[in-house]
């Protein structure tokens, strides 16, 4: 999946994460801030990387501002940001692209 | 050296502070010791006035110099102006190397951080710290050690001479010109002056600061003229809106309500729940909710509380008014209702910090508790609690009466939600031990209730109450299944703070935090 433009998902509320993605320089670049970085930094990084891989995104800049989100929330926010950046929207079909519910979105 | 809760206390720290490692909650029981005494200047001539015009003048009169220990109380909570007011003047005078010995410090005292950085303040002794002072300590800006003491432990430290106070500054809602101090009747009422009592008795110089000078004699006094050297009148000693908040709305958070219900069910199924029982609780949402639901059952069954103890908030005062509590015994007031109650109700009584919780007097009120309901940032599989350092390793809380009441009560109940955001409140090992697990009996979470294996009697009570009983390890596993297992925090080597057990030994140390390393 290709990140075509800058997009964001999530909030800065406690237990949420705000994920911003933008087109990359040919690789995956992560910038992670977290209120629980000392306890979960590596787990957050791994979750974001796994989610990007599952979505087939390999050319992206990702900024995560995490406020103690659980993994399921993090995944959802990364997915949301990537799909918005790739021309998908919540309306299932947008520009002829259908959100892969039950496929890449789990 | 590894202490009794398994924490490694570096030899250097033990040597620097001339302290011993924690050896068990009651290890010093029965010990004899000689109390310290202040050096007092007598006031014999009735023509002499105690009134002084300014803080500057009083600091000069008290002979302020480098290296002195200055003390403060925290009854004005986040509305306190006294610490900043005094320290600003100390700073202007260019005095260095001051030790602050406060009953607690909060966000209201963020303005003293630059004085930590420039060496005006080099040591802090407090129940705990919040806000920027905590950050300053955790990032290694304080030259000496921060010593965190419980409320009872602070009294013990002063009375035994572990710390000697050169000048005590006591913010007083009302004072007369001869130094009788009360906590009601002024513009900034705080209800009681319990934690300042020991300062008045043991400091060489005692300075009262008030914004409401009243006619002599201002009695019955919380602190008497016989212990006060000087009286100063300033415009404002605090912000009343932050000293005493209005009534907190009862919580509607279903998690907290569920934990409160578990707590009440447990309490009423123990043999201690009978006429004349004694009880202390905190001011968290779940604690307040459990006090309210317990009150209903007391009314139904005609069971009265003999003693309600501690920091007091409105709900306990309401039980007193309904005749469900015989005596409400008070060391700190959290809201306007509590202040009104102690002002008007003869069965609501002020006691000193020593009476409340000092482990080395001849018997403190905490020893008479049947129940104490506490909160905790973290509880571990050994039932140890942490209430001072957050899960990132930053100093951000206070011991308060946590270890004192836990050590005293027959039944110590800790209420903690299983998760605080992503941070598991039930974990394998707490970041820092403040209250030893041997004094913690029951842990109530929104996912189940765990009983300390040392208390099989209470396990039966929990089962009889039909509570969802789990082992503490099961609770931890449930938490980790949701959050993932947390990485151990990597600290720097330098010890920046000491968690002092209530008996004056070291239960744990706080190390300097360092930036997270990805690899």
C-alpha cells in the first residue's frame, strides 16, 4: 500500500495515540513519543512496524504520539492513518478503493 | 546490602546518611531512645513583642545562615504561599545549602526549582513531591539526597534527632500577637495544624505567619504561644480555593463503583465489622464511594463506627452528623465540609502528627485501626506498594500516611484499578517500595480481589462475601495479557532519593532517571 499524502488518526487523549503518516524517502522512518516509553517503547515500535508490514507499507514517515494506548488501539490508529493517506476513507469505497475489512484490517 | 523487602541499598548511601537497611516493619519495636531537644530562647520580659514586620527581618533575627534546616507544613496543600514566600527571601539574602524539611511539597512549590539548581536548596526531606520539584530530583538537580518520609516517620525523625530543625515556619489561618495559632476563623482556613505541632516543639526558632491577626488569646490553640518566637502578618498565606475544595461529586465511573462495592462487601464480611469498629479511608473516587455505601449498611444494621481517623473529607463528616461515627479524629482536612465540621462539631477532634502515626511514641492512633482503605500507583506480587515514584521512575507522589496506617491496621485494603492507561497497577515488582507487603492484606481491583497468603482468615472472608477471588499473580497475569509485559526501567547509577521506612531505616532508593535507549 502506498502512502500518497499526509494523514492522521487518533487523539492525544489518555489511552489513545495520535499517528501521523507522510510519504517517505524510500524507507520506513519512525518517530515515537510515549508517556509509557520506559516500559513499552520496544513493544510500541514492534506493533507499529508489524502493522505497517501487514499493510504492505515500506515507504513512509510515521510519527506516533502515544498516551498509553493498548496495542489494539495503536494498530487501529496506524491503520486509520495509512488508509487515509492512501486514498481510502471510512466510506468503504472511495476513489474506487474498498477498505479491506477482515483482510488487512483486523 | 539487600534489605527485608529484597531491595539493594548501596553501601555508599547507608554510609552517607548513617542509616540502616529496612529489617521488617516491627523490627525496632520496644527499642529505647532519648528524644532530641531544641535550643530555646526564653521570653521573660512581658514588654517584649513577638511581632516582626517582614520575613526578611525575622530571618535576620533567627540568625539565618548557610546550611540551616527550615521546616514547613502542608495543610494549605496546593494553595500554599508560605514556602515560596520564605524561600524567595532566603534566596535574596544569598544563603546557600539549605535543607527543606516539609511535611509535604506539591506543585504549588514549583517556583523553588531554580533555587535547587543554584544551590540555595541542597537537601529536601518531605513526605513526597509532585510537579517540577519531582522532576528536578529525578533528573539529578538536587545536590544531596531527597529523603521521603511517611507522616509518622517525619515525627519520629524530628523527635529522635535524625533531623534538627533550625527554623520552623508555620502558616497559621489565625494568630494572636503572642503566637497562639488556630486553623479556623481566618481567610485561609485549613481546619487543623496537626503536622506542624512537632515542628513547633522541636525547632530552635518558631515563626508564625498569618494573614488574620486576632485579639489575644486565640484559644483553644492548635499551637501554643509557649512554642512560638515570632509572629508576622502578611496579606495572604494561601489561596483558599486550593486549600479546601468544594464537595467532590460522587464518582460515576463504573470501574470505581464496582471496586467500592467489592470493598464494602469485603469489609462487612470480616469479624472486625462490628459496633465500635475503627476505620480510615482516603479521598479517591473509589474510597469515597465505599465510605458512602458502607454508611448505608451501618445504618441498616445499627452498627456504629467508634473511631474515624485520618485525613478527613466530607463523606466521613456526614456519617458523623448522622450519628454513625462516635469520634472523628483528624490530622488533615481535604474539603470545606471537613473544615466546617471540625469548626462546629465537638466530636470531630484535632490530633497531632505524632498521635496519629509516629511509630516510636508510646502508641499512635493508627495502631487502633481495624480497617484502612488505601490507593496505590503500583502493587506487586509480594503485596509491596509504591505511592511515590511513577512507572517511568519519576518522583511524583507522597508516602503520606500510607505505610503508617498499613502497619497499624488489622486489615489493610488497597484499591487499585488493574490498569492505569497502559500501565499495569499490579506488577511483578514495584518500581520503588514505599509500603512493605507484609502490612498489606487485601488488594481490590476491577478484575478481582487478591488476599495476602499471610492472611488465610481474610481469604475466607473474601470467599464468604462471594467476591471474585484471584491470586495476586493471576491479577498480574491478567494485566500483562492486556498491556504486554513491561520492560524493566533503566535508571542511571546515582541515587537521588531515599524512601525511608517509618522506623527510620531505608526501604528503597530512587535512582536518577535516564533517557530511553532503543537498543
